[in-house]
C-alpha cells in the first residue's frame, strides 16, 4: 500500500464538497508548488442532493476535460467530510472512495477536510478576492457557523495566520459542536473578537442582531476551491488517508431520526430556548 503520510508532490488535486445544497467541484494543477499563486484552478458548482449523486461523476469528468487532465493523472482527492447534510456527505465519501481506489494500483491519497474549516477558508478567499489581504482580514480567529437544521447550528473555531494558503494546518480552538442559536450568542460573546462566518445568519440572524461578536459576520459556504487551499497543509501534516478510510464526520450522534424523535427533540429545545423558531 502507498505511504500516504509521505511528503506530497503537489500536482493535480481534485476536490469536491456536497455537504450543503450546493455541489462544488474544483481541480488544481499545482506544477509541484505549494504556492497557490502559481496554480491553475478550474471550478464547477451546481445543485447537490439526489441530482448531484446522479451526475457527479459526469461533472467531474467534464471538469477534468476542461482542465486538460485525464482522470488517471489525479494525484490526490480532497473531499468535504462534514459536518453537513447526511445524504451529501455519504455521496462525497462514496464517489471519493470509488475514484481514489480505482485511479491506479494502491489508490491515491484522500484528504478529508472538515466542512467548517472549509467555510472559514472560503470566507478568507472571498476577502482576498475583494482585494482585502491585510492581516486583519485574513489572520486571527475564525468561527464557522452552519445551519444544522432542527433548531441548531454547527460551530467550530480556527486560528489562521495571514497566509492565504495555510502553510500549516490552522489551530482548532473549538472542535465542531452543535449549539442552539441562543447558546452560540453567549459562546461568541465570551471569546476573543474575530470573524464569524457561515450560512446560518439567514435562519437565526434575528437573534444575533447587535449581539457582541457578530459585527464581522460574513455569509460563506464551503467550496472545493477552499478544500484545494487547505489540502497541502493537511496532506503534509499526515492527514491523508487511503480510499477505504474516507468516512463522513456527522457530529450528530444519530444519522437518522424518526419523525416522532424529531418532534420530541423540537419540543424539548423549545422548552429550553423559547426564542428558537
């Protein structure tokens, strides 16, 4: 079996994220360099869910064709491992496992990327695209908050340096957890000010208006381009795994709940947190 923990040669990396209702694909030709300024990147976005499952491989093949890269030339695959939509996470894992195992004898390395880390990196890339590459815009603590449905949000916090493409894995000061919107408000207020990003403001922002710590909120979604920028540091840190070890990170203990269980949980949450919708 290949030694996936070895120092990587950065060439052709394929990335995919289906953790939300958006399908995001990207491929980078890195020319052997970890300097993202030298990369050639092709990207595709579409609808996730059942449609993504049916057409995802075809979309990957079309993207690689646009980049002039044969599937057999892909050196590693990065995927958004979660937390996120259960069906989407399973789809990404299945496609990643199948491709990684079949590309060449022994397979190719797989790089699992936490969805919340990808959300933070996507927001940093958006800041850079707006022309803001200052240390204030890129460095420091970034709290990623994604709508987890059922009256909860996924939350994690990472500390970045000013390098747009991290040269080391950003420090995780809060591993992914589930919080109610009210609990998150108190959690953010009790910590060092920083960026708060994600997609949860549309659902719960009314509870966070004028709340300390939310002044720098930015809407953001995980993107395959963000996975590409995180992959070199993760791979070099030993995070790359074999195809068979490409598994989802759910955070919720139970992957599926019955209607009765969901209604019961909603009632319990409402009793504890009357501000929740």
